């Protein structure tokens, strides 16, 4: 038995959740937020048999896409307490971060 924890961007979460339902993959969905961009994410927690891990990973990979976006870093103050202009920078966002862990016990009540 494995626990898959998948963190995906909010814009991909509904489509992925629908694919999980069609594939009869039970998942707990949590609203989360990222630290770097402070944008909304969705975290799926999935308990699955070992032989279905690759199936779930394939669903996540085909649904969670990366793209580039511009962000403006927070304004900072230098030693003289003067603010420096924040220059927008291009960053890659999206995709998925996935953890797969062995689970000793798994119960559904």
C-alpha cells in the first residue's frame, strides 16, 4: 500500500479530480498555498495499492502542466531604509510535486 501526496496548481485541480473519479481513485483534496509565489494549490492525498501507483502518477503527469508567468517580488528596503524598485521576473509555475510513501496500515470506515 502506498500514500501518494500530489501538490498541483489550482487551475489543474478540477480536471485532475475528475480523472480520479473516472478511474475510481479515491482522493482527499486539501486547499493549500505555495510559499514562493503565495498562490493557491490543491493537495491530493491518495491511498492506493502498489500495482496502481503508476496509473495514478500517469494521471497526474498528463493533467498537471507547467507554464511561465511573470511575478513581481516584494519590495525590499536596503540598509538606508530606501525602497528598491521590484523588477518583474519570469518564473516557471504549475506541474506537480508528488511524494510516494510506503504505508504500514490503511483503513476505510
